[in-house]
């Protein structure tokens, strides 16, 4: 038998709160933790733990500083959201509104044909959309500075890319 395949028996003591001390035996590659936990449950070692009988609070925000979690929990219960979440939702709604403006302008332009009036209006609509993109990008930059984690950052809008999306 190779040295890494040799069966061994190791005793490990784990302290789970002051109420529960369990000795876990490992034999080979299997842990008998299920039997040990079942035995502890039968003996009532889990009965008087803090929070027993209450649902788990799965709404803790790991991105929120510990000292602000209580205040944010009260806000959430009152129906309010974290400031950066509300700001993100508003920016996303404004992005969609700007994109709808550009889609409507493009649809109008394509229906009018290649007339001088249609071209002038399309250029004016493009300039207006470009100003919208600049303003939105400023707001996105400000939002990204206060957002707690890069995963929730918003991407900046690219005017040329947005034009290509509608055409």
C-alpha cells in the first residue's frame, strides 16, 4: 500500500459555541460528522442556541459598514433603499429613456426618407442624444465613486456604439 493511501485514524476536537463540544473521528477519507451532529441534536445540544426558532436574517449586506447596518435595516423595513441603489435605479431608467428617444428619432428619420428636413432633424436629434450621453456619463461616474463594490458599477455609455445599436 502506498504511503498516501494508508488508512489512518485522527481525532479532532471542534468547539461550536460554548454549548457544543464534539469529537470528530476521521477514518480514511470519510468524516462521520453527520452521525455526530444527529447525536448532538438528539441530546438537545442545539436547543438553547441564540436565535433558536427564528428565521435566519438573510438580508445582511456585506458591503455595508457594520456600524450602518442597523440604520439601513430600519430604512429597508420602512420601504426605503440604500442611497446608491436608488441612484442606480434612476440612472438605469434615464438610460432607457434616452435610448427610447434615439430609437423614436431613428424610426421617424427612416420613415421620412432621405429628405433635407429629415436629415436636419436627425442631426439635431443626434446632438441632443449626445448631450444626454454626456450628462448620463457624468452621473454614472459619480455613482461609481459611491457604489461599494466594482461588481455594482455601471458602464459608461459610448455615443457611437449607441448609434450603431439603433441603425
